[in-house]
């Protein structure tokens, strides 16, 4: 893995914020108490992202970024399902965002997050926003969440709060491994440890599971041989220790949620998700053309909707793959599979570079979260981080790769200095001349 130092400037941080800040602006917008405040922040973030995209892309002379083909293919194969959606508020907004804002975030990630400095800025943005959210949720939790013995950011819900906290913990751990000074490592790891309590007190299991999975992947890609086994064992030991000492201290209602991960009885949330998965799979088998974007509610009987589920027409399968296959049809699923394969191939090159590996690990956490909560547009970080990884696929098509260059003791640094994507700058060190 390339370990050359990466210097992040203020401009790198400024141009990166609009690309990865969508989740944060939604969370902080909820603190205003009205949907209007949240929408203003979201629209402002989209406008800022579009402005930065235009500036950065114009400097590349409007050349097509590497990795664009699978993204376009997936988007095109999602179009036929538009013919089947019904005219509800959720269906219209879902289709509109799916074909406008979501592709824009993928393109922006490909164009803007093309440098190691900006990918490191992504880590700092996650670390700062998640830490602030965790502290605010702990200091001034939402009254509705407190009624259920949980905490959440005021005006928000437990899952978005837990996601931002888990991303912050993951970013802090990754940043700690990138610094050589032990003082900096201690501060970063200590900050991550302080966020364990807010994360568990949200009662959301998905972000916690995603965090553990991402840490295991990062331990694997950062080491080889016996060191890999040792680091994976260390991750398992830390997680087991937290589970042994921290979970018994949680309120009974929250502790019961986490016992599901240990094979305990299913709670209402888990049972409902399993029922949604089963209904979605049944629909996929019988509707190869899909049921239309935002029409999942027509599959759910009215008796299942009794309770605090909000507007029944806003239902979704809570699984990204099942949602695409059910609402978009088999064609959309085929496009998603091609998109995933292209991302996996690009990830093999991305993990050879420090900040590229960090983005891949963040993508793992986002994908795990997408398998159990939110919808195709709500999981915006999956598309953003995948867009940042896809350009690395151009390296594998070249004659030289970071691995082959490193085997010849050639110092390399993967960075994007050309309009077409990521290039490899090579500086050959001459062999030492033997002394007479």
C-alpha cells in the first residue's frame, strides 16, 4: 500500500464538503424543527455541489471520467420502471431524485474526489460531523427517542444519528493509522472511543454491525499473513469486550435489541424487516418488469400497516438490492450487478493506495447499512463512495499497476492529474553504485 504523505489544503476540504455532506445537512436540517429548514440545506448542498462540479470538470476540459460507463448503464436500465409508478408524492420525488440528484452525486465524486488530498478530506469531514452529532445527541437528545430509552439528534431519528456516529468512529480509526506520531494516534483513537456510548445508546444495530465489518476489512487490507490474522483478532477482541462490558449497562429496551445479534428473540423491527424482505422476494419472482419506483406499498396489506409507520405510501423494502430488483425490475438489477462488479474490480486497485483503501472501507460500511435500512436515494453515500472508487479501475487496464511497480521497488503515488481519471506518477530511484 502506498504510504507517501498526503498534504491536505483548505481548498481540498471546501470542494469536498458538498459531495459528502448530504447526510450531515439532512441531520442538521432536522434540528430546525421544520421540513422547510431541511429542504433549504439540502438544496443549498446540491447547488454548491453543482457549482464545484462545473469548475472542476471545466478544468479537465469536460473529458469523460473513468468508470462512467457502468454508472450510465445502471441509470439507463432503471428508466423502464418509470412507466409503472403511480402518481403519489413519494413515487414522484423518488423518481425525480433517482434520475437527477443521485447521478449528480456519482459524477461529482468521480470528478472531485480524484486526488488523495480530497479523499483524506472525506475522512476529516466524516470525523468532524459525526463527532458533533454524537455530542449533540448525547447532550440534548430528541424527546421522542428518549421515550424509548434511546438518544437521537433533536428532530432526527436514531438510524441517521447512529450512521453519522459510526462513520465518524471509522474515519477516526483510519486517520489514526495514517499518522506516525503516537500523540496524534492517541487523540484520534480516544475520540473514537468516546463515541462508543452514543452509538450504543441510539439502539440502532445496523450502523454498529457496519462499523465492525468495515474495521475487519480495513484490518485485512492494511496487513498480510500473520499480521492480518492478529489485527482481525484484535478487532474481534475489542468488539467482544465492548459487548461484554457495555451492553449490560444499556437500558433493558436497548439491550433487548442487541440480543438479536446474539441469536436472541426477534423484536418488532427485525420481524418487520424479515417480513418486508419476504414480500419483496415474492414480488421479484412474479414481476420481472418491476412494479415501479415508489410503489412498494401496494404489496403490503393494510393490516400490516397498523402502527406508527407514517404514510403507508412511503414504504420501501429496507434493502438496496431487493428494492432495485422489486421496483426497477430485472433489467435494473442487471445494471446494478454490472455496477457492483465494476466497483469491485476498481477496489482491487484502490486498496493499493492509502486514501483509496480508506474510501473502500467507508463504502463497505455504507453498503452494509444499505442492506438493512433506507431506500435507494437515502443511501446516497453508497453512490458517492462508489463514484470515488470507480476511477481506480482505469489503473488495472494499464500495463503497470501499483503492485507491479512496488515489486520493482519503484516509489509510486496514485493521484489524478489528468482529465481521464487516475494516473500513476513514477519516480525511479537509481540503483546504488557499488563502492570500489
